[in-house]
């Protein structure tokens, strides 16, 4: 119980410390030369991190389940793990906490499913279960009720090897492939990331395979007395639980009409969506389950689709002094767009080689107008397209990346060179608005909340509704293109943001943690549109109120679980930068809080020009999956320092380009 509320206690401690600081603190103004040198070091570091092709891509760190599941995938497919065995063990143990558990995010509470998957993977990798670390992990698992209380995905991984009964895993019929768009539970009701995961899992759950090749017995993860619980599907009382029981009865029938054809249809759907790099959706969950599903459908490891999918995983691997790990995703488009914006804000000329390389690469990454994509199911736009988050994900462009790339191109590129690309993106973005005047990330009106009532839906975001942060980025882009509140799209977007502002002044952050991020996104849009009304000032007041005693800002992922902790957490460079940028854009750049925030960033900068940040400040699925973008700790502090120098009117002292030899070489393609 103590570990389960660890994050909340830490946030509460910070709140008490903040209140004890009082209102009479003496604030120090940051002298201009103090900003200039940290900014120069930050820019030099950023230039050195650029790839020779023009992009940036920092590590996308999540939790150890990505590596643990890669171990289990290899075992299921019969792929040797010897090459990365020691590195994977080192990585998983590196993130174990003193109580024996693993968490979803830094300083978070013990997470049962993560701990179960880590424990099982370590046993598969040959770790002695009598080791003290393993004994502690097993104690945590039992204390939280054993595997019976774990998430559905964890149960599926174990059931593949006969370590959990399929009867205790919710059903998901492949016949949903036949459902029309108007029918609930059709594939396109699911968010694109869930859709790409659910589709292959319908094959897995229809076939319910058991391969006795795990190599170890993990029966101890079942807590004593919970055997019966493992054998039945759990869920909230709802008519869909009755549907689940009927499906279980149907699965016991000797014949199931059309089930084989439905699986074949799903398999074709999967193959059609494989990306150029071998992935599905550019993210781990659809990728691993697609490989498993196709293998169950008779695709051998030598089949071109399987071989491409397996070989493509190499690019997502990081192997260094901290161990061997598999990234859930890669973020080159997102990172490059923000890096370009940071350099533009720092005063770099559009003709600077680093800027030109980045612009050229981004232009090349825009998805062709005629590329197939699931977004077309609800949008008829034919003369435009956007950008995806990853190197290869043409089927799933997203509005968030597209808007930030457009802003980066406008700020860092030559107008005539980017005009056509920007226009295509503008058309596509406007066509993707939802009925309420706001924007989601990947689809229009992806809002069927009934999906959350399914027994299967115990993990992650199942839908992709409009959100404050994405809508704000769209409005910021439209402002840069000359739109104002007289425009229909802008007026509706502003009304949505007005309606979603919290009573205390902040906005929710769907894709960044959390209210500090959402508030910065919205204030950026309002500033770009010239809106300086009560919304902005209430937001600025809230930001000032949430400042920590050390001058920084922070917000724990715990705020997604308990909104009373919005804006509360240990100070981090990225969240401090978002707060400072919010104050700067709200006209409070000279407020003592903004000055103290700049001091925090200057004081915490490392000698090499970057910052340390172990915390997750990015969000995958609120409440379930968080991200530590390794470039966030650098990009946004650089922007805050650059904004401070720009507002002072000081002359630029930024470094000249040192040539391509200072840039990073491209990794394995």
C-alpha cells in the first residue's frame, strides 16, 4: 500500500514545501549575460546532435515492459536472445526499485503488470529466481494479488505460453472486420494505435495458441487462493460482460461459421498496413502482435513480411552502458520540428546549414497526398496530407506533428520553398476537424466511449477524441498563416478552449505531463492569435501559484490519476521551460517567477550544455503509459532561454556552423 501511493505522497510533500515558502521571498532578476552563455552552450550541444541527414531523434524512454515483451516475442517466435541477454538483464534490473517492484514512470508507485512482465522476462533470460531482487519482485506480485489482477495484455503474453488460462482473457472476435462504420465496435471506432493492436489480437484470441517454449515455470506469479479468479474474465457490471460470456460459449462450439474467413480478412488488413521500415504504425504494440498473428496464420519467419518486420526492429534498439532496451517508438519528425523551432527562436538565419538540412529533411518526410491511410474513412480530403511522428508511418499522419512541422517550416525555412508543403498540410488539417470544433490527434470524431465498457479495455486510451493541446497547436498554426478569430475554424477552436479551461486556470495536457504542458500549448495559441483576455491571465496566475521553492516547476504523472495534483511535482527542466514560456507569452516575462525559472534552468545546466531529467514528461496513454523524451530536457529550456534573450533585444552571440563533420552519422537504416 505504501508503494502504491508513493507518487501521491511525493507530490503532497512538494505542495507542503511550496506553501511553507510563504509569499515574502526575495526574487533575483536574471542578468542578461547569465542567459547568454547557457543559451550558447545549449545551441552548441543541439547542433552536435543533429544527424547528417538533417534530423534529430532523442531516445524515447518508457518502461521495462517494452524490453520484457521483446524477450517474450523472441521466445514465442523461436528467435534466439543470446545476443542481447546480458544487456536486457542489466536494463531491467537498473529500473527495479528498492521494494522489488517496477513502475510505469520515474518515482511512480509499484505497477503490478510491469513487475510481472519484468519478473517473467528475467526468468526467461536465465536469472536465478532465488536472487534477492527476484524474491522481492515476487513478494510485490503476491502483495498486489498476483497475476489475476494484472492487465489484459500481461495475461495475453502469459497465455501464449500456457502460463495463464485463456478462459481468463477477454474475447475479441475477428468478425468485427465485417462491421460497418455506423456499427459500434467496428475497427475504426478504435483510436489508430488501439486499432492496429486490436486487429491482430482478434486472430490471437480466436486461435488461443499455447506454445510450451517459455523454458521456465512461472506458476509462482499466481497468488495463493486466486486460481479460480485467473480462470474467469473480470469486468465491471455492464451488458457487455454478458456479451463476453456469450462469446466464450460461442468459442466452445465445434464450428464457428465465417471465423476462418474473418481471420484471413484481418490478416490481409494487417499486411496492407506494414510500413516501409517493417513496423506497423511505427509503434511497438501493433508491431509485436501483428508478427504473432501472422505467424499464427501460417507466415513463416522467412516470409518477406515477417522478415521485414523482424529486421526492422533493429533500428528501435539502444544498446549502451545502461543496457539493451527496445524503444516503444521513435520521434524524429517531432524532435526535428521542435529543434528547428528552437534554433529559429535562438536567432539562427534560415540560410544556416543546420536549418537548411532540417527543412529539407522535413519537406521530404511529408506523406504523399495519394498515400492510403485509415484517416480517410472519416475524411474525404484528397488534396493534402500531413506528417507522422516516426521515420515511417505513412498510414497514420497526425495533426499534432503536422501543425508543429508547419510552424517549424514557417519559422525556419524560406517561404517560397515551403509554401506548397504548408498549403497541403493546411488543407488536410482543416479537413480533420471534429464536430465540436476541436481536433484529435489522428482521426475525426473518434469518440465512442462505449469501447471503455468492454472487459478487454482495461489498459490505455481506446479512443482519440479532440484535446486541448492538439487544438491549441492547430490554432497556433492557423495564426501563423494569417487566420484570426473572425475565421470559422478559429472561432470554434477558441470556444472549445474557453469551455475546457479548468476553474483554476489551467488546461489538461493529453500528450505531455500534464496541466503545465496543456497550459503552455493553449497560451502559445492565444498569444499567436493576439488574444490577451481573462483566459491568458488566469492561466499565468495559476502557473505562478504552482512554482516550487527551487524556482522550477514540475508535475508528476500522478496528476492524471488525481487532478488535485495538477502542477505539483519535483522540478524538471522541460516543465520549468513550459512554465517560463507560458509566462513570457502571457506578458509576464519580467515577473519574478519567470526570472526565478530562468535561474533554475541556468543553474541546472550541465557543463556540456544540456540538462538531466529522469522524469517522464511525455504522455502515451494517461494513467497507463508515459514517456521520457530525452530531447525534451534540452529543446524547451533552449527555447525559454532564447525567448528571454530575444525579449531583451540583445545581439546574438550564437556559434557559427562548424560543418557536417560535427554532426552525428546516420545509424543503421
